[in-house]
């Protein structure tokens, strides 16, 4: 299987300067809003610690809480299914739809269904699937996957959306007003809600104590997806369960503040039981999560509440775009999750990080993201999953960095010679650093030379 080359995949995005600048600015703005909101809560750090502890407790008693959720959901009138992997999940969804003669499905945003590649699976079997989240719908119409956990089309400018809508739903290509575009999507989508035979949501949380599926949204599309059709299917990753309803208050206070810098989502919907004459099906999905739970170094990634804060603060993600990661989960959280699905395919992603630790510092559940990224680099090297060029480069760098004499010689040689080399020697396909940046001019002296000249004790 071909590796995802993040550096190569990001080159197209980097060349589009307007998109790059907007993407960087927009996501950093979300980071700053998150900081302002967290500063308004004196107990913010205490909430982070509590949220992390709740998640850790739940994950160490996961089987018990999943069984409790199942018992209570069944008692409420829901039907609970278990899926070991993506294929099983997709087949269960198809079986439910076919058993009810449903051929149209309105779907709220769900990273899990994207992870399972459910939509193409259903569409090839005659099921029409309508993404009802605005960002997801933009991406569906443009035949692209989401590029961000929370804002799926954040990499697009309004002109891009105007082009997509003009091509696919017949809007005015010259009108890129955001209100016009949003209203056009609303007008286009409403008939689908009215005629849909089934609705689907993901889940932000699943409360074991009550058997409740909780969905947090800002657009209201999830509520329409559930309350208009007679059939509701909820796809829930097993890590989404929390013990009690009182714990929900901790996470709800942190989710939107971390994601968008707003105090709370517009709608926090509790789906507990089917309406009279309707059905509610909950699919609890593993798809590698239990295996990850057994990984001593990487199980804390299961604490993630999908807020996207780590992505908004990451300098690499902000300047490369989410599509360059080649996976459902991008940014720092994707870098530590994706290799658990396929180590070889995603073996280069852990190197798409500066290891600055900003992702860890903003994580609302205190996942040690940058430490896990570093650990993945070790694992990948130990399992010989590095490309030959990187292996040789790392081996040479290791020898130089392990020897003060060699290091000083290399630094002094670089200082003396790099500016004098022909450009073709520095800027060529073998030097990734020279592809998209100018190598800075070397200072006149290395630090050691400067220190010996100006600070070394005189004898």
C-alpha cells in the first residue's frame, strides 16, 4: 500500500497563497477565541483535569459502561447493534435501511461514518445519502472528504463555495455572499428532509446511566434528521461513552469553547428513545478502538472529544491543509490516530509536526499529543517503516550529532560554504527544505566560535 506523503500532498495547497493565508488566519483566530473563553473560566484547568480523569476512568472500565449503556438504551426502546469494524458497521446500516424499505438517508455530521467510508458503500447499493451539515454538504458536492473535524470546508474560500454551488445546485456563480450561499443550501436541503425515509447522526457522547445519545450542533440539521423521518440510526464509537449525565456538564462546557471559541453549541440534543411509531437504532462501533486501548503508549488518544483545538493551533496543519493528511483524521490528533489503522500507509504523518507541544497545551482532556507523536517516530523507526532516504539521512545525522568533533566540523563547514554553493546544489528534489523556502544565510560565526571569541575566560 502506498504511503501518504504529507509533504508532497501539501505542496498544491501551499502554492495557493490566498487559500493558505486564509486557512492559517482563520484557524489561528479560532485558537485565540478558545484562549479568551478559557480565560473567562477560573476553573478551566480544573475542568481539563476532571475531564481527563472521567475519560481515563471510563476507558479502564469500558466494557462495563458499554453494557450499562446497552441495557438502558434497550429499556428506552432503542435497538442496539455491535460492529467490530467498518465493514460490519456499513452492512448493519444497509440491513436496517433495506428492512424498512428506505432508499433515502439524511445524515448529520459524523466522523465515524466518514472513517467507515459508509456513504460510498451505501450509494453503490442504491441508497441516496444527503449530507445535511453545511460544511459536509459543500465537501460532498465537491467530491472531497472533510478537511477538519469541526469545520469540514474551512480550506475553501467563499468563491470556491460559490463555484461548487453554481455547478451542482444551480446558484448564481457571481454571488459569493455567505448569507446567500447558506440560504441556498438550506432551500436545497429542506425537501430532502421532508421526503427522507431515514435519518442518521453520529454522537458526541453516549451516557451509560441513561442510555442517551447526545449530539452537539450549531445548525439544527441533526434534529431535523432525527425528528422528520420515522427511522433514526446513530453511529457511536465505543470510546464516546461516559458514565453519568452529571459528567456531561463537564464536557459540554469545554467542547465548543475548545472548538470554536464559543461558550456552548447552539443545540445540545439528547436522543433517548424513539418517538411513537418510529424506530431508533444505535450502532456501537469498535473499528480498531479496543486494539488501541491495549497500546500502552497510545491509548490516551481515545479520550479525544473531537473538538479540533489541536488542529487550530498546529502550525503544520494550518499551513498544509487537512486534505494533505490523506485520512479522515488530520492534524495532530490524526497523526497519532491514523497509524493505529494502518502503520505503513500513515508512517510519514508523525513527521508532519514541529513537536512544539501547543496541541497538548490546548487539549481539553489533556492528551499528551506531542509525546505520542514522538513515540510514533520511535516505533516507525524500530519497525523499519522509514523510507530509505530518511533512514540514511537519520543515520548520518545521528553520527554527526553524537560526536562533538564532527558536529563542530559540520557546522563550521556549512557556515563557510553554504552561501557559496551553486543554487542547484541546495535547491534540488533531494533537499525537501529547499522546495518551498529559502535557506537562510549563515552567520559569520557559529555560536561556539562567537563564544570562544567574546565570552570565553581569558587565560
